[in-house]
C-alpha cells in the first residue's frame, strides 16, 4: 500500500510539474522581428533559395551571376578568409591557408560583388572554430554587408551562433542542430511550448532521421513565436511537399 501511495504521489507531482511548465510556456509572449530579410510580398512566398553545395565552379559561378537567392555552405581558412568550398577536402578548411586551396574555393573577394545584389542568401557556417564569430563579422564588413539587410546566418553548431548573436544581435539567425533536436525531444514530452529557441528562422529538411519533421504542432508553435519556416535543402521532387507547409522559404538542392 505504501508503494502505491508513493507511486501515485510521484506521478501527481510529475503531472503538476509538466502542467505548470506547459502553462508557463503558453503564457510567454513573443514579438515579431521586423527585418529586411523577411520582407517579401505574400504573392512571392515562398522565397526560393538555390543550393550551391557540391556544384562545380562553373555551375556555382553561373548561379552567382544569376538573380536567384542562394544557400551557401561557407567556411574559414587558417588565415581567416571566408570561402565557399567547391569540393570536399581531406581535412577541415580551417587547416588550410587560402593560397593552398584557392583553386577549389571562391573567396570573400570573389563572392562580394554577387552578394551585394538585390537578392537574399543564407550562409551556413560549416565548421566550429575559435573566434569564428569575430572573423565572420570582419568578413561581412569587408564585403560591405555590415547592415545585414539580405542574409541569414546559421550553423549546425550552437557555440559559434551563440557567440555571434552576442556580438551582432541585429543579424538574422537560423536554427542549429541542437535546437532542432531539442524541439523533437520537448514535443515527445508534450512540452513543446516550453522549448528555448534562439533562432529567428527554423531551417530544416522535410525529414529528420527518416521521419517527418514538420507537423501541425510545430508549425503552430513557430507561428506563435513569429519564427519563420525555411524548408530544405530538398530535391526538386520534394518541392510540392514543402510548399504544402506554407513556409517562408524553400532551399532547392541540385544534388
């Protein structure tokens, strides 16, 4: 009998704690981040981004010379130059100087003329390096993008984005892998309302570990928080599925 009483009391405490957490999460109020990157007429949504990952130099340069919005996976060389890799290297890009890889990358000077155009682009930081946030800001200033009007920055890693947001809070930030996994974990515990989320946009493919990621609960919670949804990268055949989510943007991969 004592065991039953203790078990029942424990379950009651857990239930009350969960209920309190849900109510706290639902009581939080959010404001929309008014930023030029998110400006788009309703008729033009979703914003389409072309993925440059894995493309040849000729194909990447063709996209840069066009008018498409872009998704760029970038890294920093050992001498702290932002580059767009055009191949998979044996080691992380941060172990090479620009002179060592210049034939297999597009560097910040080559990218600058195209990223200043009237287009939006997403920069995904591929690696987790020390002082990456300071180097990123310096490279953006070098390209004349210090006002951060037309780009979103994201990474799989939490540390560089957290440091970067403290240094440059006016930037627009995409989600990290830990944030995405946190969403899944909290939803499984029926506590999605209480999840902590720093990003301005949830950027994620349609599936996570071969399971559908987006569902109505996640979409509703992100809408409540004014967090934009950007789906991708996705293949061309997946675009209709992505469009059904009514996202802000879709990243289309050619791979």
